[in-house]
């Protein structure tokens, strides 16, 4: 087992409105089910242990693209949607926020009874991961959320999050059972968070002598800080800016879905009838399902699927969101009875977009792109926590409004 890494996020308070929470559960379940069906439950576990993918996953579901709330809301939505289908899906989600995190060992014992897995060992792993991140990593973050995701073959991931009220940031820790050799020697696959200065990390390989001679370490200033694994740090600003996204990837996807029609590509004929805006969202969902790890270095790009509940980069287009869920669910249902043509078309959508990147040169009309999304949001049932999107005030005709957006 190893810890896969960390992520730092600005603290956000507030709530997820019911209209979004319900859709997050449906889309989250459809994405997880597709990954398990197309690859394996092990691939679901592996993706969840990658904080870049996890942040992108939350962004594509309409959560605030950079905030600490993604962790709580995404895992809450997944647990609600996945667990009623755990037996057939082969994935179990335990734990949660606050008092629910304390129930994780008990829930894992119950999973052990249902699956034949060693529930006692799983519960022990849960306690040890929490202890390492709360005690052995003295970084100023106090854990308040702990989730343990396990498949029916015993492979698991832990996602837990701590808060530092002084810096007004949260730090998310990711663990992966694959290749775990020690809980005290470089266990993480990822720690996702902003650099808070020197950290006393007693789990790092370089700290072996420090663990053996802890009393001597106390006498010294811990200036030798262990090299962390890959690290993701989200900015404090709420708005999505050009520097937050890979413009070549975003532009190629927009060109593919807006300047072409499904019938232009033989592989996409089964998506015929979908409008450009719906294809835009589906292309980003497709990338979440089929993309390789290097595709998730700019999580903000995935907020261009379904916006964000606070209106950044634009309101959540509820009608488009529902079309995404419906299209993906129908493709899953067809695949279950041996007809994989539609799920293959969804796969091809992101593949065609990636190929378009090879010869694509983006322009700098990023602000115009966001403005267009906001102005047209009312057409797609746009919503935020502040209310429904309204039509823009009419402007006089101006030929300069016709921008080459991609």
C-alpha cells in the first residue's frame, strides 16, 4: 500500500443544493459503472487514488472546480449512489465526514461479512491511514473526513481530508493499496495541497533514521523535509482563468464538438441528434472515463462540461446535465445486453478530440468563451446556488460579437 499524494484546496463553506446533489449522484454512478464495465473495479480504485483525476471528476459534476467542498460532496454523492448497487457493481464506499468517518471500521467489518474479505484487516488499514495523516505527518491539518473505497477483490483507496483554520486551506490525502509495503515508509500515492512550509513527515523513506532515533530528531530543527510525491495545489481565486486550463486541449474539444456534427465522423453516428453544447459536455465526461493520467493536469478544464454551482465558470446547465446522464445511462444499458455501439461512440468522442489537438492552435478569446456560456445559460436551464440564470439584456447588433471562439 502506498499513499498516492496530497492536494491543497481553499476552504469553502456552504451547501450543495438538492437539484445538484441528485444529479451528481446519477452522473457519478454512471461514470463509475462505465469505468468498471469498460475496464475493471481496480481501475475505479486507481482513478480515485489520483487527486488530479478526482478533482477533474468533481469539476465535471458541477462542483466548484477548486474548492475543498469537492471532496465531501463527490464522495457523499458516490456513497449514496453506489452502495445500493455494491453487490452487482463490486465496489463499496465507507466512511464520510465528521461522525460518519468514525463508523468506517464498523462498515468495513460489515463489507467483510458480505464479501468474504478480511474485514478486520480492512478496518485496521482504515485506522492506520488516519493515524499516519493525523499524527505521523505533522503538517498542521486535522482530519475531519475519511472515506475508504474497496472492491470485492480487496483492492482499496482511502481519501481523507484535513483542515488548517489558520491558513484557511484543506489538504486531501490519497492512498492506494496497490504495491503497499509499509504504513510508515512512503505510504502515500498522493497528498493534494498547497505548500505550507516545512513539514515533519515521519513516514518518508528519508526519515527511517529519524524514526529509529526520534529523540535525537526532537533536538534538531526538522529542515530535511521529505520529497513529496506528485502534488496538486489549487488557487484561491473563484473564477476560472486562462492560466488554469490547457487551452490547446480545451480549444480542440470545443472545435470538435461545435464546428463539426456527429454525422461528420463515422464513429459518432450513434450520437446524431445531439446538439453542439450537449456534445461538449459529453466529450469531457468521455475523457474522465477513458483519459490517461496525464490528461488531468488542469482540472479546471472539466468545469466546461457542467459549469459550477457558484456560477464559475458559468451556471450549471441543468438541461444539458440531464442529457449527459440520460445519454450515458442509455449507452450503459445497451452495453449490458451486448450492444456496445453507443458506449464506443462516447469513447470515440474524446479520442477524436485528442487527435484534433495535434494540429490545433488555440486563440486567446477565453473571456469571450465564458461570456457566451453565461449569456446562453438561460437556454439550458442554468442554475447556481443564487438562483436561475436570466436572459442577457439586449445589446445592439455588433458584427464584432461574432468571435472566432476556438
